[in-house]
C-alpha cells in the first residue's frame, strides 16, 4: 500500500523552502524582513536570508548590524546589472547563495531571497523560489495596482506597505486595496505598516501556510 509523503520526508528531499521578496526601491523589502525576523524566531522557524544589491552589500550589512539575526545567516549577492537579471534571467548566483546557506545550516527550513529594488515588471524565476512576495507602498501612488505590472499581478502575495502615510500623500487607501484585489482576481493582498507591526503576523501566516505547511 502506498503512503503519502510526510512533511518531513518532503523537506528532507527538497531542502529549505525559498521565498522571494521583490518590489521597487524604498517600498520596504528590507524593512519587511526586519519585521519578520522576530516573528519567525518566536514561531521556531529555522531560516536564513539572501539579499541582492547592485554593486554593494548594503542590505546584507543592514541586517547583519541589526542584532536581530546571526550575521552568518545573511548572504549577499551583488547583481552587477538590473536586479531582475539575477532573480529571473540567470538566478545562478542566488541559487548558489541559498545552497551555501543550507550547507552551513543543515536544519534551515526557510530562505528569504530579497531582490534589489526594481520596477513593476520584476518577477522571480521559479527555478529560484517556491513562492514570492511583491512589496509596493502607498507613497508610490494609489494608481500602482491599476498599472497592472507583472510584479503586482503574478506574485503569490502582494504587500501594500506604509499604509500610515496614505492621508499624507493624498492616497485613498481603501480604493487602492480594492483595486489591488480586483486586478489580482482576489489573490492575497496584505496591508502593512512595518513601523507599528501592522500586518506582519499576517505575512508570516501566509508564508507558513503556503511553503512550510504550518497551520
């Protein structure tokens, strides 16, 4: 009689789940990771991070200096070209960085891969990640969802960040969120204020359910 694979069997076969985090410059990708770190730690999730920058290791160093995570658990990739090149066209460098983290930390079950800041056309190769998040922010304008960029449309989870700024930048937040859900056909959209922690638990819940199968 054939038995379905247990979760532990799947993890032993496939390694750590890899989750991409993309979005425009300044939308809050690194801030989202900083907010997620203590939440994932409290949940007992063994994780590591790969960051991408153009020609520096700025985001990796920010996380390493934060005191939130063991610096050895943060790996930096320098794209040397448009950020989407190394997360979509040729993700070899990011795949290698993830593999190295898995070898260094055999128990790791989740690797967050942060893209460099890019435009609304940025997407992740599924050779690199199992599931991915796209972060936009209200300061970029409430017309972003209506522009229907591939990042907004194709991501598994859309995060609309900096919702606290909406009254200060003449953004109608409810309409922006409604437009986002409409263009995404009802697929998940989470509103966040990373300074206050609003929405962070919901993002962690989504990651846990989608790729770690923690309910």
